[in-house]
C-alpha cells in the first residue's frame, strides 16, 4: 500500500485482526478480549447522559415487576430528560421494561404507552417492528447465533445446530430447565470474528461447534 500522493512510501498497517495496541499499553489479545465485565451498571442509570444508552438483559427477571419503582423510576425520569418529547423516549423506555421483566408483553406495551402518553397502537407497532424486543418469555440466557455472510462462511449454521442440540431445543424454544432459548439472527456487527454469538448482553466471538458444550456449562454455573 502507498500513500495518496503516490510517493511509494508504505503506510503502516495497524490492525492485526483484533483491537490490538494503539497506545502505550502492552496488552495481549486475551487481555483485551477479557470475558468478564469491568465495573457495575447502576440500576438508576448513572449519569443522565448514559441512562438511555444501555439495554441490559439480566439472567433473573420478574415478569410481574411494576413499571417503574425505586432506581428504575430514577432511570426512567433521567431518560425523559434526554429527549424533546416523550415519543423520543419510547425505545429506551421499552429497553428498560424488557431489562426488568425479561420480555415486552401486550400488557407491558400498554403500560409504557400510558407512561409516555402515547397511543397503545403506536407502541405495539414499534415493538412488533424491532426484533430486539422479546414479545414472549425467553430463557435465563437468550443465545443469538449470527448466520449472516461472514459467520455463515465460517460455520455459523453448524454453531447454531450445536447450540440447539446441546440445549435440547428447537429454534425459539426454551429448554426444560428454563435456562436457554436459542435463536438465529442476521448480524451482530462482529464480522471480523465469526462465528459471533450474543448471549444476553455478552458477546462470544470465534465460536466453533466444539466450544458450545463448554460455553453452556459455564452459563449453567452462573445460575447454580
């Protein structure tokens, strides 16, 4: 590769196929891709500027939980401050409801509509448009396997079948122990590391069928 002036000077290539080192830190790929979260997500959303920005799928939820009380009410109020009108706050409010209850039922849609002073038909139309919203209960771990182009070429279909086989489920079913629901998704925006799998709010990259049993055992250990 040469520079745009055609002088023939090589342009340094700084992307070794992962995040890599771009500063003074000497970190290994394993350290950069660590499998544990750093820090804690406050239930009240923290600073108002970030309160609307993270949908977070927890392992344990309560489908009967009220909308919204305590710190969740604080986060809802912070969300409202970030938009010029209540219609703009709809998506993060739905994210918050799903974090709390695990799915967005018709009753939840109606409650959100009342909170935001929107028509129930409008809210139901939005929820039914976006596949990110679970409209029925799912397992403690929602396993989303990408089978789009990059992942498909690198064995995404085989990874999907391995998850279905080892959880004893069909597509979209929840396992008998309530732990796992496996679905196929189009793209997880991790095309450089196929096959990509999103489990709740966590990404697993470069997944192969052989690794699936170990991933499931690790998840089971989190709820045992």
